C-alpha cells in the first residue's frame, strides 16, 4: 500500500463556513470521514492547523539561521489541514480525497509519498 498526503487548502480571508451551524456540520462530517478511514484501515494520521498568522518560517540554508513570521509562501492560499492515508493506488486515494473534500467543504490535493 502506498501512503498519500491529502492536503486541505484554505484561502486567507475567506471563511469556508458561513455560520456556526455550518462549522459544526463540517466538524461532524470530518469526524465521520475520519471514522470511515479508520474502519477501512486507510487511516495513518491527520490534523488541522492553526491559522497562518501562527506560522514561522525557518531558513538554515545560509551561514545563519533566519526565522520570519508567517508562512513560507506569500499567497492567499494556505494549508489548513491534512490526512495521511494508505491506499492501494491513486484511484483509491482520489476516491478518499473526494469524500474528504465533501466533508470539510474544501479543495483537497492528493500526493503520494516517495517510497523508501
């Protein structure tokens, strides 16, 4: 089985959920999706991330370590959360991503991990 990263992307300044009820419904849907992944044996781990204003970027590629507030990429789009799953192939991973996208009401990018 190959492991895949299912990345959930958000857009800064755009609230994905228009009300508290919509937020709670999404949380419930994501919990159900997480349970489905676990029951199917596809779950490795997952997590939601705090807003991008909590990010710090570290650059140790030069002679000194430089840290800066904010995300690495200066864009409105940012990683909001993720799942790491195991799936038989890309088609199975894409099917899981479609369910995850529906559950969290956001776009999901699918990428396989490199083999060891």
